[in-house]
C-alpha cells in the first residue's frame, strides 16, 4: 500500500484582498485549484472543483482520476450556469493522488504546477496551459521572458468554461522518500525554483515546508494568492528501476481540433494556441482583469483583447517609424559627392535604412574648397533647414579659390 503524508499553506498574498485558491488534502488525494472570475466567482470555482474531487477517496486507475477531473469541470459549469453572477468563472486544477495499491497519478488543467523535489533541484512534472508557455514552445519567448511577461496570467485551459475540458495526466512510480509540491502560480512567479528546492531540502516537516514557501512568496512581493501543498511518499511497494522523473505513463488530452470541425452552429470553431486545435479556454486572472467574468463559454480565436493588443502594437510601431523617418529625413548637411560639394537631405551615414539623398549642388568642386573647410565637409556639416545649408554653401564659395584661375 501507498502511504502519503502532506501539509499545506495558503495566503491571499500582500496585494489581493480575497483568496481564490483552494487546496485539498485527504489521505490519498491532494490538489490545488486557482480560481478566476469576478464577483467571488474564482473563489467559488476553485472550491467547487476541489470539493467534487475530494468526494472520491481513492482512484483505481488514471482514467478514474481523469474522470473525476471531468466531474469537477461539470460541477463548476453547472454552478456558473445556475448563478448569473458567477458566469464566466473558472479554475485551474492540479491533482496528485494514489492510483490503486502501487501507483501515483497526476492530472492537470491550467497553470498550477506539480514539482518533484530532487537532490539540489526541482523537476516540473506538469506543463502549464498558458499563453506564455505556448509562446515559449513556439520559440517566440525565452523562459526568462515568460517569467516576467505581463500576460503570464492568461491560461489556455481552465475548468468551468465549457462542457468539455482537456486534461493532461501522468502515471508515476511512487518511491519512498520522494517529495512532491503542488502549487498555484503565486509561488513560482515569485520564488525561483532553486530557492523552492532549497526550502524543501531544509525543512523536513511538510506543513512547515509549505508555510515557509508561502512566506517566501510573500517576502518576494506576494502579488498573487499563493497556495502550496507538500506531499511526502512515506511508503510504497517496491518499484524496479523507477525513472528519474517517476513517469511511467503519459496521457495527454487529444484536442478535438485534430479533426476538422464542422462548426455548423458557428460556435466553438476555434484554435487552441496550446495544442494547434480544439476548444479555446481563454481565461484571465480576474484580479488582473475583471472582464474575465464575461468570458463566454466558447470564445472566437480573435478576441477583443487580441484585437486591442494588435492595434496597440501597430500604433506603437507607427509612432516609432514616424520618429525614425523624422529624425532621419528632417535635416540637411553639406558634404561631398564625387568631386562636387552638394547639399544632402538626411544625416551623414544615414539612419537605419534611410540613406541621405542629394538635395542640390553647391556649384563648387572639392578641389576649390578652402583647406580649413575640408574637415567639415568630409564629416558633413549639419543644418536644421535647407536655407541654412545653402547659406553655408555660399560662404564656402566665398572662401574658395578657383582650381584654375584661367577658367573660373
Ligand atoms: Mg494565481
């Protein structure tokens, strides 16, 4: 038989008023849910999800565990349909549970995480269903950029949004002495993995370790609700040669979009940036953006949020381009073109892809220029207006000596 022991801690953090996270601890089932949605919606969604999950005391197989997550989804969807105030609420759900007598199971929807503590490090077992994670996978963001990205709260899957939900799941070999951490993003957005690992190594008692991690998140800023469940494997049947990540089977949700969608009703025919097809569950952490409460069950791929983002990017690019053009083309300088002195429009050497162009000739050959003016001309003497450049041309002519006095 598997024996597990666990401790947990949860805190609203230092910025938010309420706590929309919920944790579940029973003998063999442990979970963290991070709710989102205004009007207490997030709080309700995460509570409903873990309560439904907690109704099952144990699971025989990974399929059973995944089925329980689907039931949690159904309960959150039902609740949000019953109460208009709760419409649009959703929650992440990350669960670790015993499967039968000799396996552990993990299931995940959203961007809460399960880590396996290792000597000197942490192994992230779950994959975030988030916008930044999809961008990292596409090579459009680095891990470091994702960690501080302003849209890192946007999840691409959540419970409570649609009747269908995509659940990823893993079957693990339990090894006595292993320590797992289930946490909401309020922990890993504030505390570096290396510091989480150090705390787990330092403190034996799971409850004290969870409390220390929550305290570390608050010390680092506490900008989000933070919930941590630490689960220790006390005892388990011997497993031959367990893999380093303990994963013995993986069951990823197959997105519906893998098949062409008929979309006869025009709804739900959308792309999931996470999986290349399927149902989009775009949710925004409610306290970051209260409008998430209005997110419909099925949102079109191009949401108003994406539209505003695109318009803003185009606007900023337009302003930058205009500034560069103004900077590159608004001035004049007097310089040399071949063996003639000319007035250029632009800046000496050009700016980005804007090269200077000859505006007019000065009627002066380089050979005629007074020696004291040559350095200026080689560098290009700059002026704010064409008139000033012309005036300088006249001065050059006055100082010049004709190259051949017999032919002025
Ligand atoms: Mg959170």
